[in-house]
């Protein structure tokens, strides 16, 4: 670690969001400013981070080839103990996606809510003042606004039914952060669009699956209703919003619990498929025929759009990418 460099600990640093967040912070703060922690390890116990940044981060993967697991309080405690003199912010990105949560709610709860509880205790022990957290549009249930849903609405409707274990667990994390009482900040994420080769099992990930099928010349089986709008954001835009939230002065954050929706743009599956067909004319798709599956249920449950007003006002954040460009 470079002497005098205050650092950001990212738990889940090797993931689709974590790796790009790491890159952005390194560009802003310089080498050694990110302690990269993840439960995954590359072959030979090397860093699982992308090669172009693996040597620029501080190793937060534990020793003797052991990764950092949010379910293992000792591993969290160890990395904070080792770096406590420099860590000023922790990003907790460790959480299963919506469909993954539906497949095994108990394991997901241990990772998501249990992990946040363990992290807060470790931050208390080692004097880390700030925790940042990625919430989701999955926190909104049937009673939420269909258009322009805000993070504030979640703070004002604590008893609303999110309609899924995924949403309940995100709500549980916000409760843990309120009780922690430190400088906590959270962002409501829409679906995240990116060009990585792999991704998890979520609801909005249907868009990534469709584009992959188009590129490989395979028919796509669509798990969500074709006419339902869902909020999305391009990953580079998302990262700018997350960094803006992390770096903002506390007094600049006017929203309750320092929670902000990071809006990109919304589209339906039908609109996406029409666009794909202009680029890959042979692209074809069929509906899954399963209206009761997790992805179909969640797509109908979640809002059509989220508000970008608050993030623009307080963070100076606006998306640069739309569906067409």
C-alpha cells in the first residue's frame, strides 16, 4: 500500500460492477487506492481481478489462497484489521441477483443481510466511517409508483411488500445500515447493461441473454413479458453515479438515508428485440410461456422507470447512454 493513500475496500471487486468501480477509483485516486476483496480466486491463487488492474490494487483476498467471504466474519475482520489505518470507505457489492435469490432464499439472506450485519460490526471494531451499498429496483413492490420511483419512497414506506425475498433482503440491508448509524449511502440500481462475457441469473439480465443469442445465431427464449418496460442503465453511466455518491460531501446529500436512484433509460423486450433485429436481421425469439417464473413475476412487479431528479440535483449525475446510443 502506498504511504498516505486513503483507500476504498470493495467487497465483490471481481464482479461486473466491482471491477469497473475499481478501475474508476484507481483512475481518480491512483494505484494502491483500492483494496480489492472477493471470494473468488484465480488459478494458482493469483488475483481474480482483470490483468490490467491486478497489479494496481491492494490484495484484499486474505492469505494462503483464501478469499474474502461476506459470510465469514473472521475474513472480513482480518482484511479491515490489516488495512484499518487507511480504509475510509467500504463498498458492499456482495449479493445474489433476483432469480438466484428466488432459487435459494436462505443462502441469499445469509450473504445479503447477514453479510451486511457482519460488515457493520467489523467497521465498528476498526473505525471505518462509511459504508456504501447497492440496492435494487427489486426493492419496489406492487404498491410503488410505476413511473419515476424514488429511493425516498422506500424510506417512507418501510412496511410495503416488495413481493419477493430479494426485495425483502434489500430492505433488511437498509434497516441494518440505519441501525449502524454511521455514514451509510445506497444506490437503487436498475438493470445493468455491459459487454462482459458472463453474468448472473437476474431478471433484467434477459437483455444480455438476448444480445448473446443474437451474436451467436441462437433463438432466444424470452422469460419476461415482451410489453413490460424495465429500467436499465449502461455500466459506465452507473459507475459514474456510484463514484459520485461515494465522494459527495455528506451535507450535499439531501435525500433520506443518503439513498439515490440512479436512472438510465427504460425499454421493453419488444423494443429491444426490434433494435437487435436492425443489427442482426436473423435474430429470432419466442416467449418462454412461463408467466409464473421469477423473471416474469418480477418484471410485472417492478416500476417502469425510476427518478433521476435527485441524483442530478445532489450528485450532478445524468446518464449519457440511451437504448439507441
